[in-house]
């Protein structure tokens, strides 16, 4: 019976659609997190370093959630692979709301995140409690490096 309930819970979690996010809704989503340290993780199911990093970021978020850390995963997968992205998040232990990048203008979206970012994955952006961007890591980065920067802001 317990296994059946856990299975149903996992299916329900994977059935939740990823919220669409674009260059207009991104700043609003960040503003809603004021007072928390925010890590935004840009990833995709086809990105091997992303798939390696995601479960570690989920563990970091669980470890530091009570101290005010929020991790926000934003998938760069195509809309037709949303189900695969949801499934990967569920299997990775991600408990927070996931998003699917759906910009009106991809270049404007990337510039809104960081003008020096070309869109490469993975990318992790760190914001302090006021919503100010303090760091962006492009490409594969150790979670220990990310955690050290987060701890300075908590």
C-alpha cells in the first residue's frame, strides 16, 4: 500500500506542467523570491553536465531551504520534450517549481539574464536576498563552488 501511494505521488508530481517563462515573466518570478537567496539553473535533458548537476542542486536546495535558499530550474528543452524534462526533474528529486524557457525573443531572453551569457548550458545564476545578481557560472561548475558562494549570502 505504501509503495502504491509513493508511486501515485511520483506520477502526480511528474504530471505537473512546467510553468512557461520568458523575458517578461523572468524578472517577475525573481521579484516574487525577494528575501531569499535564489539559484536559477538553466539546463536541458540533452545536456550531460546538466543531468549530472541537477540532482546535486536539488540536494543543496533541500539542505539549505530552511536557511532561505531557493533553486529554480529552467529547462531549455523544446516544448515537445516538456514531459521528458518533467520526468527528469522528478527522478532527480527536484521538489521546487520547474520552468520551461518559452521566450518571445530568445536573444532578448538571454540578454535579460546576463548580457555576457551566450546561452550555453549548464548555466547557474545566483541572486542575493534583494534580487541582485551576484554570480553566473557558465558551463560545468562544481556544486561545492556554488555552495560556497550561496553560504556567503545566507
